[in-house]
C-alpha cells in the first residue's frame, strides 16, 4: 500500500542555460548600444579639416532664434535652452562657441562664462539644445547669450 516514491532529480541545467543565454543577449545589446560610439576613434584629422574655411563667418551665419534661461530644480544652476539657425547657404558649422553674460539691474556685469555646444548645423538647419551653464549668480536681472565662433566646413 505504501510504495516508496521515486524522486527524480530535476535538472537545473535548463535553467542555467536560459540564464546564460539571457546574459549573452544583454551583453550583445549593451555592446550594440554603447560599444561603437564609445570606442577608440581611428580617424585622423586632415589639415584641410582643421583649417578655418575662408569666407565663413559663424557670428553672422548662426542666428539665435530663441533663447531661454531658467534655474534647475534646486535653484542653484543656470539652465539654458537655445534654438540656433544656420543661415549660410554654403557652410556647415559644428563645435559652436558661446558666451553667456549675467547682468545686474543697473546693466553691470555680474559674471560671464564661455563654452562650446557640440551640435552640428548644415546649411539652412535649425536645432534646439539645452545645457547647464554655471551656478546661478545672485543679483542677476538680465541675461545674454552670444555665439562667438564655430568650426566651419563646406
């Protein structure tokens, strides 16, 4: 009546194979998303690419369509939102240099900062970008954003 029950060993091999397959797929996906972009660059700069393009004038060609400055959620860092249009019919621009100026109510300069926008604008293109500038200076009443230069190419 009471027969000895035989217990079969349940194989965990299938579970481990499944885990290994999932890890391989996750690693392949991570390499696909992050690998090629973050890898070592094999390109070398040519002298023509590093030389400024004759006739290019990024200060005149790059028009500021809209600019907004606000504080970050902590209220300590200035966050800029800038919309720039390339009005040139010939030149593309990248690595756009800028200057931000913070002015007091009496138009005296509180502080200034410079930096580069890592966007690229082909002829006629328009792009919006956001960036964090510096600690928001107290006493700021007016702010200005100016393009000061860029790398040009035809």
